[in-house]
């Protein structure tokens, strides 16, 4: 073919930097190259793919629809090359490394005992663990910055598959002397009068709480958003409100009496913790080993207040 110019990984990397920084100059500075070389890479992609990829927007530039499409594919292609490198290095006797990302609740309360036992039985495998809320964790998995995510059920139509490995029960808790603590089978709508402590938008716990409100027709009198499980728990302990939270997160406080579980009809909400991965993507040997450990081995279970009322 005349004038055939293959798309190169370098051009894709440059293009993604342009997308990320929003300018040719920004990409050049980030990559420590000249501006003309960035422009040349973008122009070569444009010629090769036959579509305008960027357009002017004020003093900067923005991606066209075709540019957005290319950015998605470029992320996949570069991620795939990166995972090929890691798998090949591992097969050739290099480091065995699994990159985990976990939603906050799983990272804080579910994974630590499991990882401890995994390291004891598989001393040659390194595991790194990033913790973020549900939307961060899914984004890292999609961008191939993580091999496995641990969180709630896989998001619909996201190209992410998941396997449940542990039950996750969500319970309503309040301060230890909460006036409703001795009531049995409370109707959820009774709790509309309470102040609800909600995790930050983007967290799975908040999404589940909002679904709980919607399905029980609850419009809470007041809500307070608090960005971590630890801070939500402390706020509940001092009586600022009630919250719906994984029993893994409050097992200790329920056991030592700092929090009381409220016996609300329809709770505990029975969910599960899932190992999530990109559907159809090839797993490195150590990633497959860890996944198998989560799914089939009798690993330690984190402390759980359990579905029964304490
Ligand atoms: P979260 O996630 O820690 O972001 O609330 C919990 C979940 O997804 O169930």
C-alpha cells in the first residue's frame, strides 16, 4: 500500500497525553519532547486513520468524537501491551505480582486477613493493593491499572465479569442507646425521621443505601455525607445518625457494644463480595492463582457480625 504508515505505540501514547492534558504543549511538557514532535504524532494518526482527532476549543484543544474513540482504544492497546510484558516476564522467571484494587470497605475489612493467609501459603507472589471507592476501583480495572478488583456485583454492561466469593450483609446501626434498639421488625419508613449518615457519592455503600431508600419509599428527614467508613462509624457512635453499612465494617463495634444494630425489616441486605476482572482478558499465572485462592480455598473469613441480630 502506498504511503502506508503504521500506527505506533509511541503515537498512541503521545495522543493519550494530549487527551489527558488538553494541549499539545501540555503533552510535550509531560513527555519531555518538543511540541512539533507531538503535533507530528497526532498528524500521522490523523492521516493513517482518516479522521480529525482533535479540534480547537478556546485557547486549547479538545478531542473530536473520533478522537474519543481512539483514546478508548489506545488505553486498551497500551494496557494490553503492558500486561503482555508482565506476563512474559513472569513466565520467564521474573517477579510474580498481582495488582489488586478494592472498594474501601473490602480493602479495609475483608482483604487484610485473606492477604495475610495468602502470603503465608504463596510466599513467592507479591500483591499490591490500592483502595478507593467503587467508581475509582472500576475505573482502574477498566484502564488495566489493576488485575483484579474486589467489590460489589459487576456493573451492568461494563465488560467486567465477576465471581462472588464471600457473603456481605448490610445492617442498619445507630448509637448504643438508640431509642429504637429494642424494637423488633421495625418498618423501614419509621427510619425516615432519623438523620442518615451516608458515604460519599461514588461509593457502593451509598448506592445501596439510596436503593434501600427508593425501594422502601424513605425520604430521610436529614442526611449527612461522610467520606469514610471509619468516620461514619464514629459519627454513629456519638449519635449523629444511623447508617446502613457492611457488617464486616462494624463487627467490632457491635461486639463491644459501641454501636447497636437496629432490627429493620428487609435487613440485613444480603449482598456478596466479588472478584471482578475484565471479561475475556487473559490473566497472568499469578493473577489466576490469586483468583483461584479467593474462589476455592478455605481462606480466613473476616469478622462478620452475621445476619442474625446480636
Ligand atoms: P464502598 O463499596 O466501600 O465504595 O462503599 C462497597 C460496595 O461496593 O459494596
